């Protein structure tokens, strides 16, 4: 009897503050509309408050239409459109987001080992696609799993949720209503011998808990994932995979090179 052969490697990464050195949702307003950036910061306080309520007492169904990252971005992009910002301006601005070339070297290392690279992000497909093209990195990526972004005929950029109400992803972790990265990983991990997952945020904890013992969690220090893990040891214990911590993209590259050289 022959066992179906597995592919060697799946490498999945968060996008903001993992593959790029800023938050794309905020960066676009930093460049094109500081006033909207300010507004975003104020409204984000409410988003976090909503997340808190979701996790404590209210039934999920009551909260389906509450604001979250994708809906907030959609709303603010409508205002950016009203300010007269064009598709061309948005594409050019988003492409200047800070990016470290060590990430390109890392992608090359993964591809040389026969790996598939996917992105699992709560940003949106338009930002990720345009940024990767601007950094000459689009060709390395097999799939972008994110909130769908689409251009209207009037050049208004729309963002919809990855998981649209009334559907729910059913995860009881700290994931937001529109996306559970853990569920997305479960659907894609099967059939790979080794899985790497890299990320920096609270919503990168869930996918790291879905990795198996021999897999590798590439966890960035200095962001909300580290805070979450340090807040309660059970969050660390929930990760069975080997956890390798990194702070700079060069350190991330070093971990990946080491893991794949064995
Ligand atoms: Mg991130
Ligand atoms: Zn989840």
C-alpha cells in the first residue's frame, strides 16, 4: 500500500507588522489623509471595546453588525473617496509602506525548499496585492486569504468581511467576527509535512494553536501576540508547535533558514 505523498512545506504569514513594517489599514490614511487617520484611531477604541463585549456576555448574534476592522476600513475608504482621492493615488501610496528586503530573501528560501507561501490577514486583498506588486514579491505568493477589496467604477475602494453575516466562523478564541485565521489554516494545512505560521497580533494566536508538534510558530515580539501570551500561561501552553520568537525581519529570515536547513 502506498500512502499519498505529502507536499513538503506550507508557510503562512500574517501581513501587517509581519511581512511589512506598518499597519496597511492605518498607513493609507497616514499618507493620504491625516484627518481620517485620527478618526480611525478614535473609532478603533470602540472596536476593541466591542471585542471585549463579544468575549464576555452578549450573544454573538446581537453583535453581528457591530463595527470591526473590515467594516471600519470600508467606512473610512468611503470618506477618502469623498475627499477626491483616486485609485491611482491609493495604489501609489500603499506601495510605499515600509518593507524590509530580508522578506524577499525569506520567500526565496521557502520556494527553494519546495514550499507554498500564503498570506492570512485581516487587511484586504487589494492592499496586499498592490503592496506585493510594488515590492516585486507577488510571484512568491500562492494565495491571499483576507477581506475582499474591490474597486467600483467610480474608483471607490470597498472592503467586505471575509466571513459575512449571518455566517459565523464558530471560533471561540480571541478572533474577530469577520475572520478566524485558525479555521482558515485548518482548511489548508492538510497534505503538508511541515507548516510554518508567522505573525505578530492577537489574531495570530488561534492559527498557531492549530499547528502540530513538529510545526513552527514564528512569533514576533513587541506586539499584541506577545502581550496575550504573557497575560496567561494557558495561551502559551495552547501552542504545541515549536515557538521561535523574532523581532526584526532579519531574525525571522534567520529562523526560517535554520528550520529549513535541517
Ligand atoms: Mg499583524
Ligand atoms: Zn479563531
